[in-house]
């Protein structure tokens, strides 16, 4: 990396850190009253939680800012995607990062308006195949998501789940979190762990894959005809030079446009992770954000 570029990146890093420190300072001032009332015992932890949560406000501001400077384009070389070092605060520290969610395969795309999407099901079957996972996981998940109670070949509906030792009903609707997969026939903790780096659970069922963030395994699942070797090469190339348009991407691959309808170079869903320590207390937060125009809002959150 040349010197000028290095200086530029260092400056961006400083700006991000200043933005985070400012957001947290404002949040802390606002919450003073709460802290004074908090029980002495849980005070450190309560403070750590609030600081970790302030990371969400920081991410919303950073993503809104990105939307105003890079309309319609998102990739790993943008400011929001940079990894920050821990920011030191009085009595502790805070770390935060923003991760794109649209380079991943959205499991809720499998069923649209209650009906299985044949194309997305084929994509998911290919992903399962690439990861060495059983194909039946596609059928059981489609049955779990689709509105009807007709069992697909190798699938599972109410009659299967209601005959379990501890019966429960088939959801017949979208997933709201990846953890819900444990209820679906065939899925267990180890399978979820294997899938997790490649899939997302977004509150919509028609989200395109942002090619600038897609791992090679996801690229080949959504682009029939692309070899894993070519996908790895293109993925490596993207980390240095992201694509500005889906057209540029398709031209580079020399494959025809069929199958590219659900590709993109922009994202509207992001996962924010925040981790804070204060004295003896620590806390972590994961929040899914949805960006619409210049506004980013929280869709769901888990706080520990
Ligand atoms: Ca952007
Ligand atoms: Ca069903």
C-alpha cells in the first residue's frame, strides 16, 4: 500500500473513532440520571450495556452518512465496513463493527407470499450441496416457511411436528432469527453453525445478493454455471476492486444475464455488533439494521 493511501486510511479510522466517541459521550450524558438510580451492584454491567447499545446509534449514523456519499453502491472498501480498533473510555473500552447482510443467502427468500420460490429453492439446494449438507434440509425448511400444510417429498409439516414427544406446530411463516432453525426437521446446532457464515434471515423475502460481499459459496449457488474456482478468483479480485454495477460483474464472468435478476451491488441490511466493558461489567449487542434512503433503523436486537 502506498504512503498516501495509508495516510488516507488512518484519517478515515480517526474519523470513525471520533464519531463513535461523540455518539457515546452524548448517550452517556443522556443516561446519567439512569446510572445514578441504578443499583450499585449492577452498575458496571448496566453502564456496559448502555455503551454497547450506543454502538447501534453510531452505526445508524455511519450508514446514513454512507448512503449520502455512495448512493446505490456498497462494498468492503467503504468507511462503514472498516474494522475499528477498541476505543478506550474512562473505566473501560468499546468495540463496534458493521457487517453487510446481503452478501449472504437470505433464507426467507425461499418462500414468497406463502409460496415456494422455485429459483431460490434451487439456489439453496446448490448451497447445501457445496457445503456438503443433506438436500432434505431444503424441503423441510420450505415446508416450515410456506403457508400450506401439504408435505413436500422429504419435507415436514404439522403432522410430523405434532407427533413429536413434545409437540408443536409448523410455523408456516418467515423465520425471524436463524436460531429458529433448531425447530425445523433435520436442523441441529452443528448444521446451523455450518450454514451461518453463508446465510442471513432478513424480514423480507425478495432481497438481492450483493456480489461485492458474497462468499464464493454463495456466488456459485446463485449463479449456475460458475465454478468454485472462478468464484474464488472473482471474490479475491473484489476485495481489491469491488464492482460498481451488476453489469460489470456479469461481463467479467462471461456468463449470460440469466440468473442475474436477483443480484445487486448495494445493501440495505446490516448487522451491528458492539462490545463494551466498564469496570467489572461487560456487555455485547447484535442488532440488525435496515437502511432506507438516508435513514437506518433497527429491525431486531439481542443484548447480553
Ligand atoms: Ca455505500
Ligand atoms: Ca407449510
